[in-house]
C-alpha cells in the first residue's frame, strides 16, 4: 500500500464515519472533502471543481427545476388526487394500489416530491375516513424508491452511476434499458410488503392535533361574486376539510346556524375559519373566495391591488403579486396593535401591509363554541401573531415599532391555472419522450424542458432557486472528486484487488452477490449517492479483473445504492417518513430488512443471467 492509497482510504473511512454519526451536514462534509483532497495533492484544482460541471449533476439540477414546476403548477397533486376514490378499499388492496401508483409516478418525477404529496393525501384520508396512516406511509416511501430505480431519470443515483460508467468505460445506459429489472423488483416488493403490512404499527388512538397544542390561524372569507362554489353543497367545496374548522357562518349579514355538509352555498356567504398556514395559503390563492375582515364590511383582496374598506380608501395599485411576501408579526407586551381585530388592523396598518389572519398562541380545539359567542378572542393578545402581506422592501420599516417581532417570512402563493398545469405536464412528457427514444441525451432534453418552462412562465428562476435541494447538489459535486482521487492514487485498483482475492476461484454469481451486498450495507448508513460514487469505480475494476461484462456489475451498484430500506437514514424519503414520528427504527429494520434480503438474492440471480 502506498502513502497515497493509505491517505485516500483514511479519507473514505473518515467520510463514512462523519455520514454515519451526522457530525456535520452532508454538504459541509463534501466541501471539506474537496479542500482536503486539494491540500493533500491527490487532485488538481480543476479536478476538484469538475463535479460542478458534471453532466449528471447538471441533469439532476434540471430535473429538480422540472419537479418544482410540476409541484408548483399542481401537476403532482392532480395526478395523486385520484387516490381519494380508493378510500373504501380494504388495506390489503389499498397498499398495493398506492404503491403501484407511487412507484409509477416516481419513475419520472422526484420521489421526494411524490412522497410529500402522498403524505398530505394519506393524512387527509386518515382524518376523514379513518384509513390507517401507519400502514401506508412506509410502503409509499419504499415504492417511490423502487419506482425511481426503473428509469435513468428516476433518481440522482442512476444518473451518477451512468456518468461514472460512461467516463470510465465509454458506454452508457439507455433510458429504459434496466426498467424490466426495476419493474420485477417493484412487483416483488409490493407482494412482500402487502403480506407483511400487518406487522407495521397501528395508528395512535390520538391524532396529532389532539396530542399537541398546534397553533392555528383565524381568518374570515367571503365567496367571490362569480365564485364557482355558489350553488354547490358545502361538502363539495375545498373548504370542507377535517383540518379546516368553520367557527362562524354568516349569510345575509346574519349569523346562521352551524353549517351542514349539505348546505347550498350562496353569493355573499361568509365564514370565519380556523386552519393551519398551508390551508390558509391555499384558500388565499383561490379565485373563488375573498379574504374578509372580522366585521360586517369586508376587505376585497386581489392579486393586483388591495382596497382597505376600513378607511374606504384605495391603496396604491403598484403592489403586484411578485413584489409581495407574507410575514408573521408577533405581539409582545406593549405592542401598539394589541386588542385590535383584523378589521381594525386594516384601518391603521402602515406601509400598505394587508393583514390576512390572526394566529392565536393557544390551540383552538375545544374553543369553537366560545369563539362564536366571544369575538373579542379574535383580537390580538400578547404572544399572538398576525400574518401580513407586504412589499418585500417594506419589511424593515416595521423595525421602528417597539414590542413587535417579525418571526418568519413565507412565499406568497400564486394561483395555479389549469392551462399552466396542462402545459407543464406536456413539457414533462416531451422531456421523457426525447430522452427515452434517444432523440436527445437526457441532459439535452432536461435543459430544453427547463428552458420551455421558463419561457412559457410555468416557473420562475426565483421560485426554482428556493425549492432546489442545494444540499444534494453540493454533496454530489463534492463527492465526485473523491472518485477521481481514488483513480489517481490507485485506491480503486487496490481495493478491487482485495475484493478479487475474496472472489478468487468463485463464480460470477458470487462476485455479483458480494458486490451487491457490500453496496447495500454501505447505502444503509450513508447517502445512497455517496455509496454509489465510492462503489461504482470498484465495480468497474472488479469486472475487468474477472474478465466479465461490466454492465451487470454497474447495475448491481446502481440498484443496491438505491435500496436503502433497512434504515431511515440512507434515503431522503425514508428520513422524511421517519421524522413524522409514526415509525420506530425497528419498523425499517424488520420490513426493510426483509425486502433487502429478498431483493439481494433476486437481483444477484437476475444480474448473473446478463453475464
């Protein structure tokens, strides 16, 4: 072993330990890795930054922009919303159906974005129809991973492995070349998970909202004059949700009885609502309702101008949607806006700020009846917050007011128009067709897709910058030089020789099995992308040393890197599900471990047939 090989090996072990124990964020580890490799002379400065121009990294960046457009324009929610028709199905039919749909969508759309949408839908189904959330979320996460493994654009790991394969061997994987394998793995996993779903934990008897005092917003809305909700039953409107509470219903200026699901909505109907921020922003962005004040007079809100009906004075129409942001302003003792309602705030609020809703410090559950009879509760108290829409350059003007703190800034919502949604979907299909048919390389097709989205105003770069997972991009760009250092120092050859000694005299089946299992175990404790970057060069060297075709070995690394099922830390969707507190580590170990063992054996057998 040379000094350079020893140094690179030490760096690799250190990186793995840092990933495992989460000493630093992954992007910080990647940046520091670049610095260490440069200082040690293992790579040149040009090689150090080569990851930022790597075709796989740029392709992933473009796919993130496309995924952002799909989510922003409602395509993902529209595709997944049809799942609500399955609400009456038995869990043994619901699990495979949801997994198949999630896996199919994840083959072409970011698995993380898909899982986030499914979390929202499953949570809503759980609240409304008593569907078990704990029986569905983990299978959905696993299905998104498996579905993403079916196409070249399905996951960033596939693109990274293909990039290494192309650079080292001069060959590349086509869009659907390994889809048959991915589809087999998906179907087998669906069967296994459906059979083992009974071992997943049961839902807690208490809902999250009943266990914690969750803050909610109070807002008053009125049906827009030409609202499409007029004439519909309340249950058919987007206001009829478990997590939106109607505190008061007013018709013709008079408080009506508690609204029923069969109540026909009429022009001028007004509602005082209690909801979370996400629902409030969705309501605010709808053209079907107007944000109103607490009083009988209402304040009309549009995306071009605000009219303050408290003063009957029209505000300047220069405030455009793209110039405004939403901020939370918390009241401290002595704040000048204490004991003011939304209506009163709109009359005195400076700097063209539009109060949207009040957020009470305490939970509103069990307070519905008191709110209806005690409207003073809707006035600002110490610790309460008011959500304001204001021009971004006016936020700092509130610094002059004592005893108020600006806590958080939120992105101002934009209305999703159906034509834009359809256009975004067609652009995605165009990207897929161009890449799948070989008309263009996947990098070219994704760049053209992003350009089309920008030119047709389906997304702005400002929004894309906010939604892109820069941590993943930095991780990829920072880890690629490690692969170069392994090659420059001969570490990949040295490690491959050690593995070849283990495989000496053994069959190709044994070699693929050892490589797949090694990568699988590594991806369970560190990032799947990092595992792929470390193991892909070894796979190429091992196949060359055994004088066997490279493709089965490179596919073994690609699939094994993705199949991070037995821990919640190896893959982003698993970490997302785990953070919700529904599952314990052992749930991943039992269910994910069972799938991992079966897929390891199955993949070894199938990949061996390609030799």
